[in-house]
C-alpha cells in the first residue's frame, strides 16, 4: 500500500513538473518572436498600413476618423515584439505616415522631403520600441500607450534644432469630437485622447482574439467565437465602450462662440508666381498688397464694405525693408492714412549685411511704425542654415537661403487699434508655446501671419489651417490667418472656419471677429499636462522592463 502511494506521489510530482514546463514553454512561445518570414513581416506590414492610415487623417484627404484605427494598427503591430522588433515596426509606421505627409517638401527639393521623413520616422521607431515593452505586458497598458505617444511628440516637437511638430495626432483633428480636449489640456490632451481610444480598441481586439484562440481545439478545428469566456467578453465590451466614450466626452466640452466683436480686414495680395522663387522682382509683393489695400479703401468709401478697425497684412507682405527703404515707407504710410486705421505689416527687415528678421510691424496712420513682433521660432534650412560653412561644402542648396534670419526674443502680444492680438508667424502655429505665450500675455485674438507661396496647391497650406483651427479651441480665441497667397481665413473660437480664400489669387476679407479675454483650462495649466503625461510614459517603460525581467525570473524558477 505504501509503495503504491509512493509511486502515485512520484507520478503526481512528475505530472506537476510537466505542467509547469508546458506553461513556461507556452508563455515563451507566445512572447518569443517567430523567425518565419510571414511572422516577421506581418507586423511590419501592419505598421506600414497603420502609418498610411495616419497620413490619410491629415490633409489633403483629411479622413480624421482614420486616426483611431490607424493608431490601433500600429499598437497591435508592436504587440509580442521584442524591443528591437518594435523599432522596425515603429520605423515602418513612421515611413507610412511621414513620406506622404511631407510630400509638399518636394517643391524645395526631393532630398529635403526624404531626409526629413526619415528623421521623423526615427522618432516613431523609438516609440515602437517602447510600445513593444508595454503593450499587453503592463497592467493598464492602454493608458501607458497614450502617455508614450505624448512623450514621443514632446521630444520630437523640441529636438533637434527646435523640433518639427508636423504629424502630431492632435493636428489631424481640426474640428472633430476629439478637438474639445484641446481646451482642457492643449494639443497633448487631444493626442492622448486619440491614442487612448486606439489602445482601447486594440485591447478589445486582443481580448477577443485571445479568447477565441483558447476555444480552438488542439487538432486545429475552427475557432468558436461564440464560446469566448465571460471574462473576455466583459473586457472586450468594456474596452470597446470606453473607446467610444473618449470622443463622446470630448464633444461634450463646451466651446465658446460669443464675445465683443471688432471689424477686421485681411489683405491677401498674392505673389508673382509660386515656388521657391515666389518673390519675383523687388517690391512686386509689396505692390500687390498696396493695390488690394487701395481696393479695400475704395470699397469702404463706396459703402460696399464695412469700415475696418484694423487691417492685417501677411508675413513677407513687404518684400523690401520699409524702415530703410524710403519709397516703401512712404507708400505704406499713405495706405494707412487712406484707410484710417492701423495696419499690421509683415515685413523682412535687414539686420546688417548678412542677416534679416521676419517681423510684424504695427503701422499707425498718425505715428507710423510702432510695436513689433519678430518671429522667434525660425525654420531650420528655410530661414537659416545650421552649420552653414560645413553644409555649403556638401551641397549648393544653401544658396536658396542666402542670408540667415535672426530670431526675436519677445512675446508676440501687440496692440492693433482696439484689439490686443497674439501674433504668430507661419511655422510657429505648430508649436504650443509660441501661441500660448501670446494668449496668456493678453492676446484677445490670435493672428497667424503666414507666407505659403512656396507650397501653394499642396497639402501644406491645409495642414497649417487645421493647426489654426485646433488653436482656436485650445485657447477659446478667434484665429485670423493672413496669408500672402492663400489660404487666408477667419476661424471662430469653436474651431469652425467662417470664411476662407482661394490660393494664388488676390483677396480681401472684411468681417466682424469675436474678441475674447477669458482663459481656457489649457491656458492655466500651461505645459503641465504634456510633461506629466510624457513623464508617465517614460516611467511606464521602466516599469515594463522591470516587470518583464521579473516574469522571466519566475519562469526560470518554474522550469527547474
């Protein structure tokens, strides 16, 4: 009898060890990357499709709902990858998004287009590596995925050379159910909401597929989806409902529309021709804007248009320095006197023989040029050449930027007639700090002076307009876009485009615009939401590494 009991115990012990080894083997098999060609390329292909889907959420297609399933596809592609595999997945996603998104840069040179797309794809590669550590391995991973996406954008928007903010998830949502989050935490909150929604969708898919897989028989019979466990059903349903709830909550955020109004006129004078040499002969662009201002004055006197209280010219409207050029000075002064109100003049000022500055000047009909705002966030390789001496030995493209622009150092809050404006120049609208500073220092109206003549009839102008729409909701301000050759527009504080012009055509906008002085929650919180979410994302990587090592350690113990 004792012998039989001993044999039974030994058999039970052997069986228990076998079960443990099978469990460890199963876990390792599920986590270890497969080296078959299909298993290796399938996640990369899925990530590439996800990146292409992200691009479609931006202009020119502007299919904004695609941002969620496309992001979910990238998250799923990173699942069960090593961090090295995650790098490849993320890079594929980056190529899918940025190569088509930045295609407008081919106007300058295809080299600039491809080089910038590759650099931006590297950031998505790093994000993919981080996602591989977190996805389906860290408790509450949908939240950490969203934090990681914010962390990636935080770095990409700042480094190197001041960063490049195109392609942020938030900028695919100019006026959608997600846009309301901008009023609560700025553009980073919108990115977080989209990424969270996508990660929840991915969680629902993972739960369903895992539950279905467990119902399959060992003989490879068809999976019985109706047999998924109750727990899996509940998790998948909860994740799906939460994913739906994210945009619903965003659409419920109040968007202000009211306030006192001021009559604003925007002058779009046009350029001689688009492209890298849009300026044509000296004073051509200035003459175009003087002519349209004269047309505005004539229509006001004839009663065809309302008398404006301020007039806005775009960036580079004066292609000669009106402070140093006596003729340009006299012509702008005469135009200001004729209309009888201040004009915000965008001009290129000469700062010595080798440098210039991109400046907005408040030109008064009585006192002449007064307050100024000089562009602070310059475009590398567009307005200045970093390491010019070295790069000029490698390429002759540096001749496209013959002199470096110098950055300004003061916030763009200017008083133009009865309005205090937050002035930003073109590229600056993509950067949170540049716009927020002008608003928090008293700006009642956001003015975007821009010159997109190089990129007319490309997606760049519409991508920038979408950013301006998001800024309107973020700060609860009207936004007026004054463009040299289009698109000029007036955007309501709730993000709606009230009026817009065509491209490569002279145009005048003359209409009442709402002024607002109240600050949104996003204004009060400043950059805190972005930094908090970004730091949480970094900490999730640390937690994921520690937890994964702990699990591997326990697995080895069980295998003994």
